[in-house]
């Protein structure tokens, strides 16, 4: 399951859905949230995320397919939130379930690393001194 959404991410619903199979023995979960500072330690009040939605969802689907082909996993979830997010809001979730921990951990790491490097999502940091676009995919 993959998604680009404006809605807050409900982790309890994700965990409920990813663990509904009796063959699952391991679930790995990565949560990315908005930090209250930049790498330079400047205060951040919020982040605005923007995406090329159609391409982002297509690449998320490719990442999901790759994870299934590389590891014996049961379920894969990748959701990225876009729009205006406050400090501590969850911006991205990757959750993977499998029979054993090694597969779920490796596929989860693969998922977030590839989201960060391949998916066309950009962020604008908003602080008291103004706002600036930061990197991207």
C-alpha cells in the first residue's frame, strides 16, 4: 500500500492493517517527523511539503515492487504526507511485515532510503526569519 496524502498519518491504522496475517512474525516501522531545527540548529516552525503526485505515487509503487522482489515480505506500506506540517507531525511512514525480522528490517530501510533519494517531494522550511526550499529528492 502506497500513498501521497494531505491527511495526518494514523499509525495505529497502519499497524492494524499490516499485522492482519497469521504468518507475520515481524513488523518494522519507520516514522519520519518534522524537526524543530535545521542542520544549522536554526529554529523551524513548520515544513511545507510539495510533490509531483503522479510521479511520486508511481515511484512509490516501484519501490514497493522492488521490496517484494528482494525480500520475502508479507506487506509493505509507504505513505508520505504533503502540505503544511507542524513540528512533531509525522511526514513519512514505512512499515513492512514478514515472517522474520531480517527481511522486514532490510526492506524497511530500503524503503525509506529510496523514498528520500528517488521520490519527487520537496520541502520548504518555515522559520521566524522566513522560509526556504531545502533540497529535494
